[in-house]
C-alpha cells in the first residue's frame, strides 16, 4: 500500500488525528442540542473511537462499529448532527475493517 512508507504512515496518522479531533468537537457541539442518554453514549463512543483508531494495534471492525453508532445517533438528531455525519463519513473508510 502507499502507507507502507514511514513518512506516509506519519502523514496518514496526523491527518486521521485531525479528523478525529474535529469529530470530538462536532459531537460535543451536537450534544448541546440533544442532552439525552443517547447523546452521552455518542460522546463516549467518540472518545472510544479515538482511542481505538489511534491504538498501536486497533481491533479490526471495532472503529467501524463505533462509527456506525455515532452516525446513527447523529442522523437521528437531525440538523445538529449533520457535521458529525459528514466527519464520520470521512473517517470510516480510514478505519481498519
């Protein structure tokens, strides 16, 4: 793959981290509009997603599972969740399947 070169790995990890940080902020903003238990779960899932995606050995499929749950919640809350949906849609293909 193109990410097999050490420099590519660093660039990829850095770009992924930027997207994950943006996701965390978007989820925090969306939870202001939806202060339900589902919003608390989405916030927890986003923190777990960051931990999983940046782990030395991420578990295959775990990040995708968390991403799908976050996306489902964001879709359910409507307009406030759109930034979350956009970010998670960009992040999901970058996660180990």
